[in-house]
């Protein structure tokens, strides 16, 4: 059902091809099953670091015209529910460290991410995140930083960082990296990875060690190039069937069509309650 809707959206909104392509690919892995129940914040709660839900957003808009945009009201309802259920946010460093250490959490955790550097993350998402006490991470493709209407400027990224938001890489040009590898070879992929990291680190004056693959697309050579470029947190959207790799963190897309009930269900596989 969701895939059918997304197909229609793809036809209607070709102009938003980047986002829609990501989201269409994304949905395969995160179909809920009907009997999943949201976790409850009880004392015996235990969440494996590997099971922490990682949410993927793009853009907040009063009148969303793409599947990747949701209204501020939708977003606030989701934050409210997360808050009521006892969820607290973690950042990518905490997630990657916890996965490596095999940690479990005694209360529900969530990692919230926003792709592509839309300005609405500052104007709409950040005030709501602050109201409910959640952190978030922005995956930025560096070509978009300067003077692109509707997108965050360098100064605005610094404001976001100063208010607790993690800035991470989404490559330079939002290229499909496996496709780029085939077409132009490894040096072009290495440029996308290394240059984006250099630009962000020089701008943010901090280490940038997390990367979201544009379109969630990756393959073994791209993973190796990303690790060689210094990224230790690698984020995608759905499992690439040609390239199973359990070290890639899979994210749950939150779409305009995602109702609050669906949102609750999407989050539910993460929690395990003991007795
Ligand atoms: Zn993107």
C-alpha cells in the first residue's frame, strides 16, 4: 500500500527526485507487522543498542508537497508520543559506541536524523526538539551549504551545532555512490567522501565521523572507501540486498503519509520488556 502511494508520488513530484528516490527505496525494510506494540517505559525495560530506532526525516512544512515533508503538527505529535513513552534521544557517537560495546539501555532510546540540510530544521524542527528535550543529527551534502534557498547556510549550521545538533556528512553532491563508482571510478567516490568531511570539519571545527549514504545506496567498495575516509558511523535507509553488511545502521523513514498509529508501530520492534 505504502509503496503504491510512493510510486504515485514519484510520478507527481519528479522535481523532488532526490528525496523521493531515497524514500521509495527506503520503505522496503520498515514495514510494520500488525501485532507490534509500542514499548512501555517500565523498570524491566531493556533495549539493545542495535535495536535503537533511527528515524529519518527531511523537511518540515505547513503544506507538505512531497512525501519527505511532514507538518510541524505531525512532528510535534510524534515528539509528544516519544516523550510520553519515556524515549530519550542519543547522538550518533553514543549509538556507535554502544553498538561496539554491546550495551543495552534500561529506557527507550531513539536517534533522530534529518537529511539534506533543509532550513526548516532550524525554523521548525529545532524549537520543537528543544521543547521536548530531544537531540538530532543533520546529514548535510556540502554542495548545498552556500546560498541555496530553503537550505541551511554555514552560519545556520553553526547555530544548530551550538544548540546541540550533530552535523554529519551526506557526501558532496548527493551522488549515488555505487553508481558513481561504476561510472567514474574510486577516486570520484573518495572525493565525495573526503572532501565533504574536510569541508564540514573546517566549518564546524569538530570531527565529522558519521555519514549517511545518499539514497541509502552502498556496496562493499563504497563502505571501504567511507571507512578509509574516516567515517565510523555509516547510515543507510534499507538493506541493500546485494550487499548485506550488519555494520550499516538502517534508518526508518518518517513520511508525510505516516500516521501517528503507523509511527508508533514503526518504533515498536525496538523494545524488549523483561519480566
Ligand atoms: Zn539525501
